[in-house]
C-alpha cells in the first residue's frame, strides 16, 4: 500500500512537472507577445534596470524539452538569468528565473505593461510544507497562491491566498465576467481561492500554467543573462537544484549552508558562458509613472534617506494599503561589490502620503532602520529574549491582540524596529497614527476603504508597547 500523501504533496503533484523544479517554477511570468518579441522587450527593460554590469546582457537560443531548457538556468541563486519559452498559445511567452528562493519577476511584470503596453500575468502556487524539527528551525515553505494581471492601465486583477497564520484571502481590481465571485465570500480563506480556481481562471485567460505540454511546443527557448566580467571570480554561491531545494521544497534534507556541489560543478557560474549576442547596458534609470503624488513621493524619499546609510529611492505603489501595508522596503545588492554598495528601494502607498506628517516620517525611519546599517547598527540588538517575549505577549493580551494573527517573529521584529527608532531618533508613535479616517483612499472618486492592518502589529498595540518599553528592555537577558 503506497504511503499516504500530505496536503503539500498532493498539491505539488498538480503543479508544473510535479513540483520537481520548485522553486524555479513556483512563480511563472507570462507576457502577451511571441517569444522573439518578448526577448527584445525583456532586454529593453533590463538595459535600464537595477541589474547593471559593464559587460551587458547575454542572449542565447536553445532547444529541448521544458526540463532540458530549465537546466540552462543552473546554477541557481547566482547572478541573474531568465528563461523565455514559447507556449501552446502563441500569443503568450512564459518566463522563468534562476532563483533559489522567490522568483524576482514582480517588477518587470508590473513595469513592462506601462512602458511597453504589453499585458503580463504572474502565477504563483506554493504548497505549505512546514515541518517542525526537534532541534533547530522548522523546514519548508509557508505556502501561498497568487494571480496578478497588469495591462497598459496598471493593475487589472489580483487574487491572493497567503499564509499569515491563519490563511487570508485578498483581491483587487475588477473581476472578470467568468469569475465566481461568490466563492470569494467563503468563511474559510482556503475555500476562497483553491488551486482549481486558479487553473480555471488561467485557462479563461489563455494559459495552462501547470501542464508540461503547454510549454515549448516547438522546443524553443531563449536565455537572457546579466554578463559579468570574466576576469573576476564569480561572486556568490552557486547551487544545484537539489541543494536549492534542501530544507525548503525537500524537507527531508538538511539545509545546505555551503553548496559544495554547485560551486564545484559550475566554477564559472553559468552553463552558457558564450551568448549568441549581447545587448549593451544603458545605465540604471528608476522606473516611474507620473502621478499627482510626485512631490509627496520625493519628500518621502528624502525622509527615508535621512535615516538610511544606503542610497534610497521611493516610488508610488497601488494596492499596498488594502493589505494593511503603508510602505514596503527592499534592499538590492549589486552583482559586483560589497554590502556597502547596497541600495534601498521603498514602495509607498497613496494612503500614507495622504496621512499625517508624523506618520510619514516615522514610517520613513522604519523603512530605513529595519536594515543593518553601514556602521553595523541593527534592530537585532533589540530583538527580545524569551523573558521579554513573555512580557510582550502579556501586553498583547491586555490589548486584546493575542493570540497573534501573524507569525510571532514578525511581531517581535516589528517591536525591535520600533525600539531601534526610539533609540536613534526623537520619533515616537502617537495617537495621530490611530485614526483610520486619516488613512482612507480618497483620490480615485470611488467609495473609500479604510486601511485594515494586522492586529498584531497595529499602531494601537505598538503604542501600548512603547508606553511600557522600560519594563520590557529593563528585563534581564
């Protein structure tokens, strides 16, 4: 009798190639253009993207089955390479990234519709396979499911099932006529957007993401890569597929701290070091679309820069506040250079820009100071120990926000960042932050919707903890 499959294994069996090529196939991008046209479009985006090099963008044509073409992305986690393949629907080209974690497709899929007028779709389906270990951290991934559609006018449709303990469902944009919107009202989040619903919507859009025979009907694929100086040793570790999956997609294997096999197997970093052609770089040009918030975004960017030891940029983003997020930071590291060459990018919501000035300034500090700075300062020094965690949980109970509705580590890290801000600035959380009327979208002429942040990191709770911070941080470690 075969062993019983876990829910994660059952879902993985329904995914592309049975999930054997996750994390590469966890998120797949699609452009509504033929393969050769898509290759040119993607190169044009790369030319002025943050992924700059002195050598350029390599373009190499390959033939084979889908698994054979995916092998051209090896090693994983090194440099930046994308595989573009034809699909059975000749109007669409699929894009895969050589990731060992989260496929970095969100920026081109969002920006290309606005700059090139092409419709893009992002599809994500990741099984939750968390495995608690007797010793050490848990293994696996938290899981999630997304469908994101952009067209020349911006966000067209967004559906998301995400695991914040518990699972939550979110949507944005105008539903398509073929969607069963009543399903989204199901009391159980996982029933709102199951795998089968994602498949059905994709098929109505002309895609069949999880069927192998949907891809490479003529065996054609194109690899685009950021070329590095061949005279310098390749920076970073290089992973085989098995090493990248260890402890994450393959929970029976211990995590790979040093990818010995990948580093030895791919000493030059890439399996296609001699591209058919090279596109020159044109220099990084931050992508932006003119909006009524230009001056406010620039002012917020200046605020972030005041607190960041790295060069900082800010840009307006739609839909963040619907998830209780006023701003979202990311650190980008160059392919060549050290940590001191990092840059900080922040997506900021219109709701924050319309909110109180004190809230904008505090959020700007939070975006910058949650990262380790060049001088070594970091909120990690304030991350609570067990005794302090107990005190924080007690305060949360008093505030009615325990049990947590997100991962406890996120709560503790947020508290540590707040303490970091108070230790190096004069900024404090105030009652101004708590008025939801100040955080309502009112610029599009539609019925406004108040921001609904997670209770466990709400401003009210963080103010409560701030008022009792001496009791927490005076506790002996």
